[in-house]
């Protein structure tokens, strides 16, 4: 019996010593998936901490290429072509490098994203984009290295890099208008009411040809006249109002209000009521 107990103890000890001990990573990883317009952008990077150290000009020397994070490459993946500083960059995955300086930074996208840190041999032919930017001082200490997507629009975002008391931003532009126009042209060969509606709303929100938006939304309303949709009618009222057709806007808002009331949708009831009051119809 003692031999059996001893054997079990030895086996348990062997299993426990072979098991891996998990501890927190010194520079934890983060993955962000961001949609800019119609472009999917994925960011993968590690986040070191200040931990009482002087970062820029010391831990990260000025004038030297920096991996811009820790551990493996900081990677950016784009689902479509995009633009940096007026130059088109092909879709794909890129490593993010920077060359920090006191007065200026160079931000670099490098086509080889398989390195652990900097490449053993730098290849200028793999530099897909390089932009010089001016760093900004932040009054609050940023303890953990952080990359963000800032100042979002349909066509662009700013990639923000922050650590210690420094911020730099890189503007990324996406071909949203071109892609939407191509999609609209394609579906207009046999568009559905949803296609007409989506195109009209986009033109309204993007401040494009409001007369064209008016034509599309009116067609969408006509195509759904057997089953009126209060959200379609709501957008019709806004488009007609922007186009200067107040009478048409009021008519559409009243129809939207009627059908929203039937559906019990308080949000659209409130929005239509407010618009009708604004236009002097209530």
C-alpha cells in the first residue's frame, strides 16, 4: 500500500513540474479591428509600460529606427488600397516602424511584417510609405504604450501613437467615395428599394448631390408603396427638406409619423414630431 501511495505521489509531482506556469506578459498584446469607411483595418501590437523610465531620448533613442512597441512587429492589415500623404499603398499587412526625434518623427510602413523587432538587414525596397510628422507633448503621463484610431470620418482616420508624454499622428485615407460610387453604379443596373434607399441616405450624409438623392429616395418610396416603411419616409423628409422642398418634406414626415405611430416606434414618432414643429406643420 505504501508503494502505491509513493508511486501516485511521484506521478503527481512529475505532472505538476511539467505543467507550464502562466504569468502576465511584461508587454501585453492587443488587437484592434477598426472599419474606416468601407476598409477593414486590423492593428496588432504589444504594449510596454513606462515603469519609471525615461522613454524617448533614452530607452528609445532619438534618430534610431524603433519597432514602435515591443516583441514582434507592430502590424497593420488593410482590406483595400489606401493613401498616406497623397500616395497610394496597396492592401495587405505592414510592419509599423518609427524614427523618433525631438522635433520630428518619421513613420514608416514596411512590407515585411515577419520580424521580431527590427529587421536584421533593412531593405529600402520594402518601405511602402514614409511620412515625417511633428510630435505633440501631452500634459498627462501615458504609462502604457497606446495606439488609437482618432478623428474618424467616412474617408479617413488618424493613427495615434502615444507613450510617456508624446503623441504623433499618421493620417490614413481610404477610397470610400470611389468604392461607394462603384457599388452604386453596379447595383443601379437592377437596383432594389434597399439599394435606392442606402444610396440616397449616403448622399444625404456625405453632403453630395441632393437632387440625385431625392430621385433615389422617391423611387425607393414608390417601390415600397404597398408596404410603406416609416424609416424610408423619414429619410425622404430630410432629403426633401435639404433640397428646399419644404412641402414634400412635410408630407413625407406626416406619413412617417403615421406609420411609426402604428408600429409603436417612439423614436421615429419623436423625430418626426420635432421636424414637423420645426417646419411649422404642427
